[in-house]
C-alpha cells in the first residue's frame, strides 16, 4: 500500500494549540499544501494577526512577521513594496480584517497591492473569549451581545467580501468554508488561485473562509461544522464574488 | 481499492469530525485517554471496508491521520 | 556639493534619499506636507523605491514596519497628532528591533492644536511614547543644515543600533528656507539588511515577533534593550556648548527654541551679560553628564522651551540638585521672539544678582 495522505512539507511538525474541531488548523494545512504545490516556500512571507492564530509562525515553515491588530494589510504592503519578488500573504480573523483593520484592508485592496489575504470568519473574537465581531449574526449571543445581536443597538453583520469586490484594485474575491470534505477541497482551490494571482501580478486577492469555532459557539465540533452550513452560510453565501483575472481556479 | 489509516492518538483531540465523515463508519472514539486528556479516535477495519478514500485525513484539523491505499 | 536654498521639510527628504532610504510612507498633515510631497515627487517613480500616501498615519507606520522587516531603509513623517497615532507601531518597531526613521515636525497641542511650531512632544518622544519599556533615539536639529545632517545620521544610527530614531523638528524648521549642503550621495544600490525577512531561501524559516506566552523571555528582551541604551548613553550623545566657558547664567534649550535663544544671548553679550547656552542635540540619549559638568562653573540655569516645561525635567535630573533652574515657556504654537527671551534672561540675570 502506498501512503496517499501525509503532512505537507511547509507545515512544521508541531502540535496545534487550536481547539478540537477548529478551522484554523485545516486552513493552515491546506495553505501549506498550496505553498508546496506552487513551489513557493522559499519566497513566502506571512503576516499572522493577534488572535488565536498569533502563533501561526510555529506552524507555517516560512518567514513570518507578527503584526499589530488589524494592520496586516499595511505591513504586507510595506513588505511587498520593499521586496516585490516575495509572495506575501496576510492571515486575518474577522475582528482583525473587518473591525480594527477595515481601513488598511480596504485601501490595500483599493491600491491593488499584489498580495493574498486569507480571511478567517468565525463570527466572534475567538482568542479574547467570544466577544461580538463585525460578522456576528443577528440574534447571536456573544459575551458582548448577551441579549443576542440586535440591528438597532449593535448594527448588522458586515459582508467584507462584497465590499472589497467593489474596489477596482481587488482582482479576486471568493467566499468558502472548511466544514466538509467538499468545501475543504474548494477552499484549497480558492487559496491556490489567490496565490497564483500574486505570482501572476494580478492585484489584491481575498479568500474569506467560514470557519467553525466550537468553543465560542458553545457547540460540539461536529455541531459547529454543521452550523456553518445551517446558519452561517445563509448569512454569508458561499461562492465566487469577483474574478477579473481571466483565469479559472486552479484545478 | 483497499486502504488503511493510522491515527496518531497523541495528536488527536477527539473532535469526532473524522467519525462523522467516514463513509464506512470505521472510526470510533477510543475509551482510553491520551496524554493531553482527550479520548482520541480509533480505527477499526475488521470489516475490511476501508478504501483509503482519505476523507478522514482531509477533515482532520490536527493532521493526525495518515492514509495508505493499494 | 554646492549649497542650495531649501525648506527644512524638503531638506529632510533630499537627505533621506541620499542616505539610501528606499521607502517612504506618509499622510498629509500640516506643517510637514512639503516633506511628503517631496518624497512623492522624488521617490514614487524612482527605480527600486516606493512611496505610498497611506490611508492614515497608523497605516503608514505599519508599512514602515513591513518595509523594515524586508530589509530596506524606510521612513515616515508626520506632526504631533499623527505621531500620537503612530505610537503603537513605534512600540512594535522598538520591540522587534527594526531600524526605522520617524520624523515629527511638531505643532501646538494637545488635541488638534495649532499648525504653528511647538516643542510639546518632548516627553512623548523621549519617554518611549508608546506602551512598554523602551526608548527611541531622539535627535533635535536646530537649522535646515542640521535637519539634513541629522537625517543622514538617523539612518546610520538606526541601522547600527536597531532602535527607531525620531527626528524631532517643528513647523518652523520645516517651513524655513536656508542654505544647505548635502554631504552624501545616494548609494547606487542601497544595501539590504542582513537579517531581512525575504523568504527562507537556502536557510531555515525565521519569524519576527514580540508576543510571548513566557514573561521571562520578554524580561530578557527588555534587559537586552536597556543594555544597548546604556551603550548609547556612553557613545552617542551630541550637544553644543555656546559661550558657556565664562557664563554666569546658562540657557538650556533645544531645536528652534535654541535658535531663538542664541539671538537673545548674542544681544545680551553685547550688553555685557555673561550668558551662554547648553543645547542638547541628542534629546535621547540626553547629554546629562555634559550638562552636569557645566554646573561646576555655573550655578544658574534658565530652561527655555516652547511648551509647559518638559526638557526641564531632564535638565534638573542631570544637574542632580547642583543648579538653580528657572523656566520660561510658551506653549500652543506661540513663537517667542529673541527680544522676549532677551527680556527674560536679563531679568533673571539681575534677579539672581549675576550682574555684580
């Protein structure tokens, strides 16, 4: 028998600190598979956020630099402008990219910075204990929306992918999920395209990934994976939102 | 196609996602805790039905599963 | 190279380019826009260089952080309120030991303040400014020539010591036009820093970070930074003694205030008053020992600043109880005249009986 599934080369052999069933480690793994398949491990510079994935550099075997909360897109801009030959990606949560980092994200996209943004949407602030996030859905109870998010008091969930698709500098925006084998496959293809776009110099690419957070959603891992389909994907529809690259997703 | 998997019980966090997705239902929670205090998944291929489809490995958040096929 | 007439803001830009600065990230704010515009004109299409007018001062400092990680000489500039926005970024630069130059052409504060020159960011600049235990090198130029020279010096210092350098100018220095000579040519190929993160080609991957879940690691970082600060205190202080040898009253002042005071002191000398000036040029590390030296021959000091009294604390700390220190300050962007300063210094001179 032949081994048909193993650990990607650019993923360090470290024990993940993430919760059981968390989407982060799946996304780390498939991103590393993409990095391996594209042969870019030596060119990649990653910018992880504060948040559950603050220790991403313990897992991704590529050069990485910590960023202040929300500023990943600006840091990535600085790196890419200083060294255009690099392949720079940001890895950001929903608070990081869509709350404190909205301005940096929007303007990096608007300038068409040739970078890849991986946007992890779990509808809460995870690391800090489950507070309301810009993507928290109406009715969802979090530690700072204990009565359930109400549009009147707390506003509505924000659709960053649709917003970023509006600016001319973004060339590719797709929303995916990692809650099933089929979705994981699609997400990997989207991530691969987002990196390929950078290699091809096409501009700003964003892959938004609906990611389960069993701990803060107060569900079992299996239930949380189902909840992504049953509830989250209804608010945040999966699929291609923008593609001006003229190239299909890598298959 | 015949297949088999190896679950690294010390990496497994007992999230049960692989159990949920295995098309042949060949994985179940073990009843022995691992060093981290989780009840890890365990593979039972007594029925010989495993095809090495690797769905379990593709959904495992902890890259705890290796898959063989032949 | 011949002398050329330039505004302070433009001189900083020209000096930076000649120092091999390859990236500039800025945002419009009075009174330093001429610097941002100079960089737009001279860097945005220069091969190998990048200019971004960022979406905010916060974004700009984080772009500096990224560019520094990638190993190039990089700079941002702003004025007081914008520098406040940059503090988190500067703390990160200090913690990650990333070379960087930050120019503050300060203006009246607090709040939105005034657009006129002031010196009220001394504390902010010399006490770290952002969160955590750290310092940045702070340079206090007093002329357009010094703006040019100290800009070059800033890039050398930040690369050598891996500490961010703040050039603490002000709105007047930035806008005034004086002859300036540039003593350096831009390098043909600016060097890339050895420890740059440019992708793990032929080496293990590396990461740059400050967050740790192990406080003793952070403690050790702090100790190692402070050992470096001690070295700086020994090796890199810069100051000017102006007519201090026989002075009975010494004015302490920096930057544009020192410039104004010099005019007053010259007039006072013409009147027979023995007044001199001690002018720190490195505001951090502060030339405290050199100031204390003067207290062995002079007892009376007058600290003159365009703020409510900030450098005076370093003056008093350095003198260590040895001097009688008076203060004259004008905050809010009010520019004192030499005759005002002359009035004050002669009054103090007489009040302390120094004319006898």
